[in-house]
C-alpha cells in the first residue's frame, strides 16, 4: 500500500506530523564505485521512530533515542553487489517515549512535528570504531577502579600509549594501537571473581505513553533489530517477555493485518528461538499489574501465557519475568508454582522511596508456604548499556555477596522498545574475562538461575508481599478503569458458572470456550501494568474502555444464552401460573437478600428471597422478614435505622455516630468520632503525577462538611430503608450518597456518586471504629494479608497507602468491623481508622 502511493521530494530539515501520524519515505540510493570493499551504511536521524523496509520486508529499526540511526547496506562492497537500490522508511510521528508536551509523562502534544535531521550514505570505518570502544573501556577503568587499584593505572597508561602509537592520518598504525588494548583486556581474572550473566533485553510497555496499536510497530522495530544483531553476533541472547503481545492482536481478529505488515519477521524469530538465542520468558499473557487483578485473573494470565508458549515454542516458561510492575502480591509464589514456574526476576523494588530492600537473590515465600527463587539484578535496571560503571555497580551493589557469586545484567534500551546495540555487545566482549573487572558472559535466564540454584543453600527467605514504596496512587488513579475491571471480572465469572451449570444439565449446550477466551484476553490485556493502574495517556484509557464495553456486551449475551438453556422450562410462560421471578446465585454459599424486581406494570418492587449456592430459585411469594426495617427521623435532624440485626444512627451530614450489632450490645463508633466521614487531601507528588501520592498528603486533611442537601429519609422501611444527602467536595465537585439498610442484612450499604472536577486533590472516606488491634486484614488474591495499624518502623509508615481487593477488616477477639467495596483498591488503616480511597 505504501509503495503504491505518490511520493513528493523531501529534504533534511523538513518536519512531519502531527503526532501519531505515519509518513513513508522512498529512498533511492546509489553507492559510488570508488567505495568498493568499504563498509557502507545508510544513516537516518529523526526525532520520530523509523523502520527501514527493503524488498517489502522490515530490515532495521531506527530510533535516535535508542542509539540506532543506521542500516548496514554492505560490510564490504563487492562488484557483484547492487550499487543502486531503493529503500522505504516508515516514520512514526512519535518518539521512543511518545510525544509528551513539556515533559516525558505530560499528556501528548497533538500538534507536534517531527524533523528529519540527517539522511546520508556513509563509509563506516570499523577500525576507528573499534579503537574508540577500546579507549572508552580503558578510560572508564582508569577513572572508576580508583587510585588504590593498580589496574586503573595500567588502563590509563595503556590508553596513553595508544594515543602515542596511533596516527589518525595513517590507518596502518591502527592495528598496533588496538593490539595494546587487546593485551590488557586478555589479562585474566582469578577463579573467585564474580560472574555477570548478560542477557539482551527490550522492555516494551504494551501501552503507556502511546496507544496499543503503536506498540505493534515498536515490537517490530525492536525485534527486527535484534534479529539483525543475532545474524552478526551468534553469541547474542535476548530475553523477550512480551512476545505474545503480537498474538494478542492476532487473536483479536487482526492476524491478517499484522501478518501483512510484517511477513516473515515472526518466522525469523521462531528460527532464533530454535537456536536458543531468542528466549521467551515471562509465562503470562502480558506483564500485568502485580496487585490489582483478581486471583482468577492472575491464574488466567499464567494459563494464557503458558499455553501460548507451549503452542508456539513447544515448552512452557520456568521463569516469571515481571521487571516493571508496582509491587507484587504475596499470592504470586503459589500461583507461579501451580503454573510450572519456580524462578522469578524483577528489579522494581530498587525504586523504593524509603527502605532499601535487603536482598538481590533470595527465596520468596507466599501465603501458603510456596517458595520461588527470586533474583533482582543488582544493577537495579532492565535497561543497562554494558558500561564499566554498570558492571562495577552490579558487584558493589549486590546485597548477597558471599552467598552467591552470580548475577543478571539486562542490557538494551527499554520501556519504549529499542533493545540492545552493537556497541553494547562490543563493550562487553572486552570485559568477558579482564583482570580488575567482574567476569562478563553472554548468558541466558536458565544458565543464570541454574548457577544460583547451585549456590542457594545459604540464601535468606522473604515472607509475604513485595511492597513497592512508591506509586501508591496507582491503586486509585482512573477510577472508571478500576470499576470496569472489577465488573468485567465478575461478568466473566458469572458467565462461566452459568455456562458450566448449563452444560452439566444439558449436554447439547455448547460451552462458549472460544468466545470466553477472546473476552478474557481483552480483559488480561487491559491488566497491563500501565493500563489497569491508570498510569497511561488518554488514548489508552479510551481503548481500554472500549474493550470493557465489548466484554460487557458480549458477556451479557453469553449469560443470557446460558440462563435460557439452564432454566428453559422455568422460562416458558404458563397461563395458569402466578407471576414469578427467576433469581440466580453464582456465589458458592446460600444467600438471603432483598432484591428489586420489575412488576407487571413495569414498576419496581422489593422482595426478600433465598437462593441456594451456585443455583437458582423461582420466587412467587416473597419471604416475610423476621423484623422489618425501621427508619426514623429525630428532632435534631439525625436519622436512626434498624432491622433487628444492626442499629445505626446518622447525623444531618450522613456521618455515622453509632453502629451496633444488636446481639452484642457493642458500639462500633468511638465517642465523639464520625464514621463515613469524607476527607479531601492535597495531592502534589514529587514527580510521577498519575502514579504517586506522598506521605505528606496526610498533613493536608480537610473534612468535607459543606452540605448541599441535608440527610433525608428516602425509604421509610419495610424490606428496605434508606436516607440520602449531598455534599460539596472541594471547589467544584459534588457528592451524593444514599445509605441503605435491608431486612435481615448485617451491614449498611453506601451508594455513592461523585461528580469529580478537582485537580491535584485526593478524596477518601474514613471509618473510625472502636476496635483495638495491631494488625488489619486485607483481602488479596485467593486469600488475605495482615499489615500493621501502627508506624513503629520505616517499613510500617512507608505503607501509609496500600492496596486491597473487596474488603479490609479490623478485628479483636470476638468482635470486628469490615469495610467492603465493589470497585476500589486503595485503602489504609492507621490506629483505629479504616480509610477507603475514592
């Protein structure tokens, strides 16, 4: 399609755009005959990302920020080679990190232009390049090894000799200068020297500062460049944890589109996988958030990821690779082991703002006792460049010296793609076994972990979650995405339960396996670690919300089909039968609840019903409650609500002044305190605006007390009682809440709607309770976790804002209070105050 377009002349200095546009360049080259025998490169520099196409195939990614600005036309021009040829350059009007206006993480500038700054045909002098790399390594050794180390002086004097020997006007002097460097690089280490396992790496965020579709091109630009490097460097290994991203789009009915863009690239990758150079790692569908997905979602991440690797490469992953996620649930070790994984690699805890994590290699133990061997590369990065400084840091920074003598070194440009470069490889070749420096070997994740396993007898064990002391705001940012994720997880659960029951009852029912897999993969894609946390641009949010809408639409249809099959006889209208309602329960316990149903005239009526676990009931005559709900307004404007199970008292601002479990006669709200208290905080983090909330926000607490509409009774009682009120929040926002108590129900419901128009503010709701405990319990995937209610240590107060799933509970012996939610993840508990971040 691009080749068939009409091209017009372009020149260096021209600009193109706007942001997210694609421009194609037809480049006609003619290599002078006088360059015979020379290495010839096509050089292209632009602030947009590019791809070189030759003979209708992608051959080289071009990204100035990733130090990839040339395509090698020939290593030594032969007479038999074509001297004239045509290339095409596909220019994406975005940089390696998108197109932020003013700063990297600012919203994209929609009108940005991208400039072509260089387009040249050049002779590349390989001998000069080799000397420059030699000198770089020697000078870094001289500067960084220190005056007390004789190797620093040896490196310095060797560099000085090279300068003396080398005559820049006489290329015949270059080999002698290079031999001087080679002599010092060939002086070997002792056997005890630390071994660094260097693995090529290219972290590509599935969506972040660019939309999902641009990621497909980032993958192609990065991986085709890796393939070119592997052709020239058969020792190069490359760990790829996002390989299945392309398959995400293949499975989403865009297989032909991707295949038509990059025919043959995937086949080349498979060839290098077979050779053991291109190494799939990870084990999950995408590099998901490590905290917020439900337990079932995490299992599906592993299921879909491992199934993909098995189908495509004939094996599952033994390493879980999640280097850039904002913390790691204590449930992950059990899930890993259950999915055939016993090794884990990340580095994100090096970002901790308060405490330095005490290990780089250790066993991580989950809530059930499952353990996995865990390694944090001591270079504290997944995007290293193979420099002397990084090698020395890897050894010096290693917290487990004496216990292990091996560590990982992940090299290559990342986040926005890019990957390794030839210069990185050439640096490390000089450091493979050089006295004074750690031993550097191009390796694989398997060789690294195998070496660590042999040394693991003295390793320490870390029990519980790996909590990142940063980016706590991602538990709350983009409330709509959080709500949709929880709702879609529920929808897919219900579809599977009802479809399974339908199959069990009627073998003719067709279980919707392929439809469910498509919907699950959409949901799993949106759980990527910059989408579900909300740390992405608006374009990505819009894409994600479309995915959620599709899950809702298709899920509702699948649910309806399952119910029709499961209950077809009950759904048949019968003239003699009384009006009835079919009620289904997809949870594994019997439930007695008040429901709302539509009557013959279209009016909503309430009914108290009991439905068995994982089952259904046909309700004709609703149950009568043991005691109806009573809602009474007092003379002072306060309202009391009771149903025989609990009694509550609310002041005119909707705050709970009393909450009692009738049988216990125990007051839950301390004297003089208010539960359901909304509070607004300033939210001005140091840098990562969508990611962070800092501890100092707690000093800016402002209770919200500006009433727009005082508390009024909305339902006086019977099966349900309720009262509602409205508050002003901050300068421009409003909050309306209905507080509901149903018959026989042991909890209050707070139906809350906020019209949010604030900037750099943080809204929470607080529940002080009359319970004393040093720990609060939070729900996590398939279990729960306790965290302290005090700030005794820096590890305690660094968790001033934490994540939970559907509940948190503060209990002492014989009594407790729980705070439940249907769409929130950010929470905190300090002393006796439970807070939910809204």
